[in-house]
């Protein structure tokens, strides 16, 4: 096991490794334990009672966090015609069609999220391997393949995040920064868990929310009482 630094070891002393905390308590501890010189992200890991190998138990979706993530995402929109002006007016950082596709093929990746109008997907599909490998491929389920580019861009800028079950049956997502107020982080956490509850597959049996842990980028995690969200 990798040796932890002194700051981490001091932070661990604030936590009871055997305890589960109420959401507000967990967030308070995580903020108190954060000691990095930068504004750490606050992240949530949720273990779900589903089988990630089964398609009918897949959990994937999006949620707009009421207080955002603390990070302004750079949005690229693949569009043409009037949709170019619409995307620019909505606040997209980059807008284009073949020109943007060529730039990406040449190794340009100065963006965080891609949106595409449906009529562009045949061309954008050429980037499947490149964008897919980085989790950047536009997807209808994530609301990033749409003719309503205004809504898509504005929601992303406002703090929309995508969540997706990994191979270990977990969801990992940011809910803000250490500099956020406790109430802001608490509301963001609740919004995410509410979205996961709504996304519960019909095929899922038994306990759905098995474990929830909150941590900062460099700090230890606090286990959260899942009963608070049932």
C-alpha cells in the first residue's frame, strides 16, 4: 500500500472508520479534512446493488446540480446552418462541423463536452474511436445529441453532469468544490442520489443504494448513511 503523507494521516484522525455519517456530517468532515493548497473537488462514490454485466441493470443518465460543480466546462458543438448561431448565442466555446472534426483528428482536445445536432452524427461518427475512448462522444441518453442546442449548452454550463455505472458496479461523480458552502454540497449530493434512485432499473433486486462515500480530491472518505436517501 502506498505511504500516505502527513497531512493525509492527520486528516484520517478526524474520521471514525467504523462510522456512517449523516450527509451533512460527512460533508462537514470532508471540508474540514481538506488540506491541499488548491480548491479540491468534492466527489461521491456510490455502490449500487445491480449487476453491471447485465444490460437490463445498466444505470446511466444526467443530472443538473443546483449549484454546479465549480468548474466551467468548455463546450464544443457540432452543427451547421442556423444551429451554429444558436450554439454561439447559447454560450458554446467552439462551434463547427468538418473543420472541428479535422482539428480533433489532428489531436486537438481543448474541450470538456461535445454536443451534436442529429444531422451531424454521420460525420461525427468518424470520431467514434477517438472521442469514445475519452468518454466525449455525443450521446442521446446524455442529452448531447439534440437539435435543442440552446438547452444542451446552457444546462452543461449550469452544472449538468453525466453519471454511468462502471464495471465494479459503482457511480463516481463530482458534487462541487471544498470552497462551496455545506448546504450547497448537501443539495448537490441529494440531487445526484435522487437522480440515481429515479434511474433504478426494474430488474434490480434487493438493496439498491449499498454504499455512499464522500471525499475531497486529496482527502479520506466519509461513509454516508444510505437510509437518509431511501
